[in-house]
């Protein structure tokens, strides 16, 4: 149990998400940095080297805040051995909210950028869509991490099977180090 | 995917920006859109490329031109990419 709680949290249903060794589905969405957003394909990013793609809950929810703080503090993409790793997130939040997140989390200098996917189509493509209980009509990705090489082949995959659940940051970091 | 030569810095729902978009589409030009902040004071990227914080602003790498103001941009697009008939002696 990721958070060490002594009670059961919600189990999520099985998914048919892409696995290690498979090529990650390509998609194009607005990609937000601290100054502007622009339609960008995942394959545009992998063309420049490996990509860490993080699906997270909507901006403003605490797991998103905690996750970006953790990644920022670990300096993924900026350690000496990271070469040209690109780190991007994705949530259903709008580009305006993403800009605020980039500023509030202090990740603009790290060039961590966020894909905006309000209709949750990418999560559906990856079979990780999650209908939120108590928020009628709202679906978002379940927390997930995909580490891709320059051919978009998945080197490490993790998809939450409980809600809520956080990535195993040490495992992700080990996978980055193995690239 | 090759990068388009024209980059348009725009604001969502800005009529002056839509005016430029209509012209880009009329001439079937390949362009990329970069959406910036409603807050004028936060538009540092636009200031960096054009010297001003106003949108629309356009960069055309084919000609090395950067410009602001929709009337100027439309006029430029007519002169550079339009048929002689359509410029209407705008110069």
C-alpha cells in the first residue's frame, strides 16, 4: 500500500494499458510552459530523446502538488547522467491552470511542461481513464508513469491500481538511470 | 513533422488575432499557434520577440520578419503571399 494506510482504499479495475517493450500511443495536445502553449505531439518530444510522461490528477488536487514538488526536488532531467531526458505531465486541467501550476510549483526553470487534455482522450487511448466518484461527468487519467526511449518504446510503466496511489519515485529514478 | 515557418503569438478569443488567422488560412499558409496570457504584464515571450507585449505578433522565418498589430500583419501577408489583384494597391 503506497501510503502505508491501515485501511483499504479503492481498488481500480484491470486495465489493458500499454506495457514495457511496447510503443506508446502517439497523441497531440496543447503543451504548456510558463510562457505559452502550443500543439505538440508526443513523437515531437521523443524525436529529441527519451521522455518521462506522467499522468496525474487535476491541477490543484494535492497529489499533483506533491508529485511535482518531489520531481522538482529530485531534479529529474537535470542530473549529470540524465542527458536529454524530457519530463512532461498530463492532466485534464486547462492550459490556464497548467500555467499557474508551472509557476506555483517552481518548475519553469526545469522546463517541466504539461499537456492539457480536458476531454481525457489520451487516457482513453492508454486505457487508464478514471471516472471520479462524486464529480458527475468528470473523468481523468488514473495516476500513471511511462518512461519512453527515443523510439517511443516503453522502458518503464506504472499505472495505479488503487485510488489514490503515488508513483514509486525510487523505481522511476532507477529506470531513468538505466536508460 | 517539419516546423512551420510562421509562428503566431495569439490570445484566445482575441478578434485581432482571429483576423490574422483568417488571412493565414485564406493564403493556405502553414503556421503554428502559441497562446499567451490574457495578462498583458505576463507576456514576456511576446516582448522578447517583438519588443512589445501586444498580440497578435507574428514571426515569419521565411523572410526574417517579426511584427505586431493585426493591420500591419494582414498588410504584410497580402504583400508577401497574396495575388497582385488582392493587395488592392495597399502599399
